């Protein structure tokens, strides 16, 4: 019967020697980093977010002049409430409703704790307006007492003077509302009116007639301001003759070029 022999186990000294020899060749474990799923913990790819918090707050200071539609205060919620001549937008933004001066104030009669932003129509006006105070006019108008009409004269006192005729004509409302000023330009008075865009300037028709007026003044002195005096605007017969001569000259040039090519 064959005898089975078991392999001898290595001694501890041998194992320690082998472990020290293979220490440099040992492969260490892979270090793993943890990534927590917190909000914006890992930064942004395209820069920081431009949140609304950087754009909130007062946009106009107290006493500053504004026009309708200007933003006075941007907020989330109602830290400030719209006062006189102001209104609030959908995102609680307070806008100016009329042209005037910004006022930050409190109104205990309206609410004990609310803070209001209003528009004063005059630079020295204080808000809130007392409840029984006279209302200030808007649209730039001032209080004015209309003159009393003169009493009508009797028919027997009326006399007709043919040397002083009086002509009355109806003036449109547009013409009444225009403000006429005179500006000196080039030694002569120029009539300028208030045009669209809130600026005083000449009408386009008057600007277009400036060259024609200068030409008439030069003709009165026996001169001309035209670069080509031989050209007369509106003379269609002279233009027809020049067009015929130009066509004949071009035909002659084409014929001469054809003869040179054949040679």
C-alpha cells in the first residue's frame, strides 16, 4: 500500500523573508474619493450664477428726478410699497408713474408700519400729502385765472373803418400748441418750432428750400451758387438733346473699336 506524504508548510521565518523581498512589488489599494450630492458643492462649469440678489435694491435715490416708467426699487416681496404717483409691477418692482422727484417716506394715516416710495411733483414738495391739502396740477400746468371778457358794446357805437380791415381766420389746435422761437443763423433769423422728439428745429420743408433761397439771392446779385451753371433744372428739351448726342458719341466709339479689331 503506497504511503502518502504531505508537503511541509513553510516556517514563519521563511514567510517573513519572502514578504520583505516582495514589499516593493506590492500593489496598493486604489484610493476612492467621495462625492457628496450637496447643492453646487462641486462648482460650476461656466462661472458663477448671476442671481437676483445682486440686482435687487434701490435704483433711484431720494430727490432724484425720474420720468414715467423708471424703476425705483427692485425687491422680492414687499419691503417697500408704492406711494403717491407710483405703481408696482408683477415682480414687486416699483415704477414711477409721473415725472417728478423720488421720495422715501412713511404714512401713519395709511398704514402704521409700511414704508412707501412716492413721486413729488415739485422739488420742494414733501410726502405724504395732507388729506385736505390742495391737489397739485400734473402735466406741467400751473393755476391761472382766466381774464374776464370785455362787456359787449352796443350796436349804435360800432363804426366801420375801411383803412383798418380786420381778418379773422380759424387756427387749428396743432398750430396753437406749437411754440415758435427765433434763432440767429448765418446773420438771419430762423424760425424754429417744437418738433417731435422735444427739440426745436426747422421744418424739413424749410431746410429743403434753403439752397433755392440762396440761389435766388445770388441771381439777384448776378451770380450763381450752382457747380454746373449750364444745367437748368426742368429743361427737358435740353436733356433730350444731350441724351441724343451722348448716344451718337457712344455709337461712334463702338464703331471705331470694331474697325481696329478687324485690322
